[in-house]
C-alpha cells in the first residue's frame, strides 16, 4: 500500500446538509488540542454555552452541545424525559417525525401519532384533540423544520397547546437553528435539539441541546435509570457544569477541536446577528425560487409553510433524478439532495444552509441545474433563471 494523502474534491454543498464550512471555522479546527479539563478549554466551554443560549434565545441553564451528531441530540432528549410506560404524542409530517416515534418505542413508551400529510405543517387543532382524548400524556414531540419536506410548523402554537394540557415538549430544530427564528424562551419549549452541520455551518458531529427547568425537574424525578449512560444528563452536566465556570467532573473526552469549530461558527453568527442571518436565508430563498420558477420548474410545498433554508423542487418530466444529481456533482462540483421516503425520486432538496446561503451559490446552482437539464432534454425554459434570481437579489 502506498502512503498517500487522500485527494478530496472541493464541493459546493447545497444539499440538506452538511453545509459549507467557512475558512475561519476550518482554521479553528486546526488549533492546538488542549486537554478536555484544561482551564483554558473550560473557559471556552463556558463561552460556547453562553453563545448557544443566545442562539436558542433562552436562559436555560441546562444548555450544551452533545458530543455527537443531531441524532444523538434527539436521543438525549427522549431517553432523559421518557420512562417505560409513558404515553407520548408524536406529531408526524415527514421522515424525522417518524424517527421521533422510533425513539419513543425504544424508550419503552407508547407513541400516540398525530399525522399530517407530507408537505403540510403540523396542525395544532389535531394536537389539541389528541391531548383531550389522551389525558395521561406527559410529553409532546414535533419537528419544527422537517428536513424531508422543507416544511416549517408553528412551534409557538404547538408548545402553547402542549402547555395547556400540562405536557412537556420535545422539539427538533436541527434544520431551523440559525436559519429562521428559533425562540425557545418565547415558545416555552422544554427539550430542544439541533445539529452543527446545517445553518450553524460546522462540520457534522455536535448537537446543541437545551432543557427547561421543567424538563430538568422531570429528569430528577425519574423512577428508573436513563437507558443511555453516555447521554444521561445527570452525568453529562457534571462535565459541562452550571455555566458559572465551576469545577468539572470527568464524564467523557470531549471532541476538543470540533468544539473549537462550533465556538468560531457561533462567534461568526453573532457577529452577523441572528436577525440578519434569517434575512439572508430569506433573500437567497426568494431568489432561488424565482430562478426555479422562471426555468419552468415547480416548488413542491406551499409558500406559506416553506423553509427558506431547505427547498424542495419537483423533478421535471424527462429528467432522471440520479443522473441529473450525478452530472451536477461530476461536472459542476455541486451537491444537491435527493428526496426521502414517499418523495424519493420525485423531488430535489436544495439547501441554503448557513454559509451556503449566499447569492453566489444561488446563481451558480441555477446556472448548473439549467445547463444539465437542458442538455438532458428535460422540458424547461432556458435562459431566464439567472436574470430572475439576480433581480430578486438586487431588489
């Protein structure tokens, strides 16, 4: 075997994640590794927690990044709040609601499904009806930004309904945090998780989470041990501390350099400003939609519930899903995502996530997509997409 450095291509990442990672974040990852209990690193941990609270818009003391991807953040919320025999309402309007249901079952709890059609938001009226019919329910779970469908649900309304019946909420903000308004404090949400690789524009591998005082009390009142040792909040928080710079108890060896990257990404987000970042995602989304529609393509979901950072485009007649995506990757170094579940082969998922939500990326994506579709013989209108998007970006 020859000793060679692996030569990896540079891609334009415009799928559902991971997103583009800024050179500042890449540089942060290469800083000298410290011990995970080093006082200098502990100070960095404290600042990460502070910046995560700002990003989640909450004062929750129990806020930190799980040392694993967003799926582990999801599992952290479920295994800590649920016990065998609990009844949990799970709102499903796509793939990631289905994953929530799987977590409920693996905790030994009983899922009660509130289902909405793919491409539509979770209906608060259906949730209220389910809570009325199931008074023993103690927890409600839903996805704020459903990555499989590009749909945003009304988290404030859903959390309000759950509170009305005394139920805690578990909320998936993996695709929403940093791209649209995630206001955990105003929602009074109880357990919220996200991921580093979407609108925060970090490499995959960390999952920011935040827990309300009500959720923390639920954990303390458990009758049974948390089924996961690694994700047990009572143990993990001995390491992450109380946010006041106190001593830390060894729990696991944290991914030190990955946390350098998260810190730098959060710093960049706060330099830009949360509201400005949301406006940037909205602007690039509107430009992409204008270009897509000028090409004669159709968006999959209604404008009222579309996520600006995750755009579903219907595959036109005469275009083969895999062939088009492969040509975009090979000829333009552009990655877009395929459909999931019942929409596999029917849509493309184009991400405008974090550092990928820029005018240059939108215009490059439209140019490449038009070129490949036109060459493949797909039925599109050529020559209009760039101008339509450019007009929005400069309006």
